[in-house]
């Protein structure tokens, strides 16, 4: 009876490991796909806006083309943000001087009642995370956290990092540099994965 129970536990452990490995692969593919898609769509939007600017001041036929180009650009931007805001994961872009350019609603939801908006510096965002009770830092000092997080983005490639929020949510940050030097940050909710790992940890060896 004990042997059967041990074998059943081992099978369950292997099954959970396989599920977790598959989930990690899917998350990684999803993160890369979303980041590449957003960068590509933003480039397309910039090209459309540039085309619209070049058409200004021409005859009525060209003005008509301008209106159509502007409509396409607006529609592309609306569709882009509709797609980004439906994603549960957080998404933010910082420019080359590490000032926030834009972020989706999931990313901004962490900073309720905090002065986080386009133009805020990356280090100020880290300071708000560390000092306003959003993150569970454990024994790490807030200043050490800010220095550690700021230093990690100076390395290429940028290593992912896992953060725990005080509400029990676990976030995995995956950051990368865009071709123009912007910092693209994707924050993936891995709470369910962490719960699976916690369940595996309590299984008998």
C-alpha cells in the first residue's frame, strides 16, 4: 500500500513537472511574440504618421489621401492599444533616457493612487515599488532593491527577475532593448506557476 501511494505521488510529481515546463515554454513564446508584435505595429504606426505629414500642403486629392492615411494610423493605434489592454500581463515602454513612454492598464494598475504616468523616470518607478508597500521585499532594503533593479538593465541580455507583491501575486519581469534603444518591459503573472511549485514542494520525496 505504501509503495502504491509512493508511485502515485511520483507520477503526480512528474505530471506537474511536465505541466510546469510546458507552461513556462508557452509563457516565454507568448512574451517574445507580444513584444515583437508591439514593436512591429509601433513601427508601422510611425511610418503611417510620417506619410501623413509628407502629404500636408498638397492639392485636394492629396489631402484626401492624407485623411485616409490619418484614419489608418488612428485605427492602427486604437487596435494596438485595444489588444495590449486586453492582455492580463503588464506592458510598458521606456525611452532611451529611461522615461516612461507608455504602459497598458495592467501595468498601471499596480500603482493606484501613485504619481505614475508617461514622463516618470524608471528609477522613480522602482522607488515607488520599493517604498509604498506594493512589493514584498523580505529582508532586502528598499535602496538595495532599487540599485539591484537599476543595475540589471545595463546588462545585455537583461536577465528575467521574479517579484512578489504584498497581495500574493508573483510577477516575472522580462525586459529587452528595442532596436532604437527603448526599454520594453513585460510583466508576466506567474502566480499559478508558483502555486504549483508550492504544491510540489510539499509532496514526499
